[in-house]
């Protein structure tokens, strides 16, 4: 089996080079993940190792998120898709045979992930190792297929041959000329690049072999029930716990009462304080999100380290937990409302959209953690985090963030608000079909149509024309393909716009002579 693992690992290393070297990421990541899964599962089946049923479920999010990397082009959405893919792969490897991830807590995940990282560098050995038993090793030696000795022999022979070749080249001009002609075909000036690529191919192969060894040897190890249900040593008395939670809930209650007057009952109440609607909405939004996150940490800390010595104390503590979560949920509603006010004043952006979705899933996390605490299943906190991260990422993909932003800002423009041409032109190709749809719509006014045309021209200037960029198939991206198809329908109309480029900025001049700056540098907001 060892020879199959060696060949498979080298194939994975070569796939890294073939799919990613000097290529813009596109469909390549999904192909690479599927390729690695296929090879890895085949190696496991050849060794008669089968995944646990609960671990097999992880194949669904792995395939979903890796495929979405070439369906959406919003950078943050791609980042989350890649991160969730890697997390799901890691969990699959560490629990391939045991399937114990469904009951892991944070400590279990931390220990298992550290073991996995160690296996990448030092491959574990065991009775079910993919390399086989010592008996198989002896048989391989007798069969005359010593792969590792051959590799060592090649590595030792290369510097010796290089020394003699250098001496022969100096001794004989004809030999030197023939050698030069031979090496010219290999573009010897790129030898540094070849060495670097060979190194990362071997490193990738070695890491893949480490993952396979870990899945074969260590993924069958289960966490004992004692370890799963182990709770940290409690040191905080019930009196201290009550004072902490009670004072926090009281403070949150006072804040909520103020919010009900100034935020939930209209703009006039805010004006009385001397703040504008937008100033009040923007100020403190980040702080409210921080309050919610710190409250979640406080909830977990109090639950883990506080003493409850009788049923009465347990009931009182449970009531304070419910009160804390309810207060935080109201604060999240306040933050959500602030963001809506800010968007009504300044429009939609990527960060504001991410924040909207994040708050919804943060509220779900709070409710889930509370339910787990009430049911005495605190170890599910880690999996609640994974569920929320997965749900958040799925929401990003389903929403199509950049298309949503374009649609919402166009809607504001139809209501008489200013259209931020610079910002829209900087969105990814995900937004282009929505922009073209508005440009071709009979409901769009000539003024709006002219601005949308400027956005599309600016987008082309900033990102390049798809037809002029000949990319390899590994860089194919469905979003770019759809954007290119949409742009072809308005290509003749957009040719009437003029583009002025200089060192600092790009300006688009519409058919009516109006100038639009393609992109301005603003805060990430």
C-alpha cells in the first residue's frame, strides 16, 4: 500500500503545481479538493478502512463550499468558502473512523487539530498504517521495489554528477558546447523557479501523505465519556456570580430603556439630543457587536467556572442566564436597527451587509448556546460555532452579496438618492448582471441609465476586459463568465463612453459629456 500512497501523494503535489502555479484562482480549488477526496477515499478503501456515518456527512459541506468558490466572486465570500472547506476537511480527517465530532467540545477540537498539525510533519505509525506492517515491508524489499532507497540514491548522485560534468565541461570545449545545447532546451535560466516548484510539490505531497496516515491511524481514537463531560474546576462562588451577572443585566436593562426612547420611536427623539440620524446610527454600532460577543464569552465563563451547590442556586443561575441572553438579543436588535438607519442615509456596502447577516447568526448562536446550557449539554458550544459559521457562509452564497448591494443601491437611486458610482464600479463580477439588467430596463430613466453605463465602463477599466485576458481553463470562474455574457449585450452602447486614464485615477466621460471618477479611496465601511 505504501507505493500507492507515494504515487498518490506525488500526484497531489503535481496537481498543486498544475492547478495553481501562476494562475488566478477559479475552478481550480474545487477540482483540487474533489481530486484529493477521490484519491484519499480510494486509498482508505484499498486499506479496508471505512468512514463513520457521521463523518461521511462532512462530505456534503466540503463539496458545497468548494464548489461555491467558483460560483461567487465576492472576496470575503470566497474566503469564507475556502475556510469552511478546510475546516470540514480537517474535521473529516481527525474523525474519519470514529465519527466523534458530533460530541466534541472546544478542548477536544483543539487537541485533535494539534495532533493533525503534528501528523503533517511527523507521520504517525500504527498497526493500520497505510505503509503496511513490517512483514509487508520485508516483502517489498524482497520483491525488489525499494522506492525510498532509489530516491536517496538519486539525491546523492545528483551533486556527484554535477561535479564531474563541471570538470568535463572545463576540460573539453566540444563537450561544453553539447551540454550548453542540451540545457538550452530546458531554459536553464529558470532553474531557480524549477527548484522552488519542485520543493513545494514535494512538500504538498508530504503533507497529503501525513493527512492519509492520520486518517488511517489516529482517526479511530475516540474521546472517553469522562473527557467529553469533563468540566473545568469551579472556583467562583455563587454570591460573586450573582453580583456579576445581576449587575450586567441591570446595566443592559438601563441601556435598553434608553434605546427604546431614542431608537425605536423615530427620528424626532434623536434630534432632541443634538445628533443627526446618521451620526446616532453609526456611532456605537461596532461597540454593540462587541458587547454581544463579550456577553457570549461571559455566559460561557460563568457557566463553566461558577459554583451551584443546590437546586435553588441552579434555578437562580438559569434565570440569570435567560435574562442575560434576552438582554443581549434586544441589544442585537438595537444594533441591527442602527445599521438600517445608517444604510438609509448612506446606502449599502459589503461590510454593512456582512454585519447584517453576522448579527442574525450571532443571535442564533446565543439561542443555541442557551438551549444547550439549559439541557446541560455545554460541550455542544463548539459545534454550535461550526453550525453558525456554516450557516453564515451559506447565507453569503445564497444572497450573492455584491448583486444584492447593486440592487439595493439602484433601488435607492430610483427613489431619488445619489448613486455611488465609484463604489459600485469596485464590486466584483457578481454585480455585473444586475447592473446590466437595470441598464436595459425600460423603467430606468435616461439619467440613471447613463450612470449605470458609467459604472459598467469603470468596472471594465478597473478589472480588465474578459476577452482581452486570455486565462487558462484552471482560472475559469462562473461569475466572470456570466458577467462577460451580460457585458456583450451592452457592448455597443458602452463604446460611446470615453475613458481618460492617468497615474492616479480613471475618469469616464458619458455620451452627454458628464465626467465620472471610476474609483475613490474611502474607508472600508
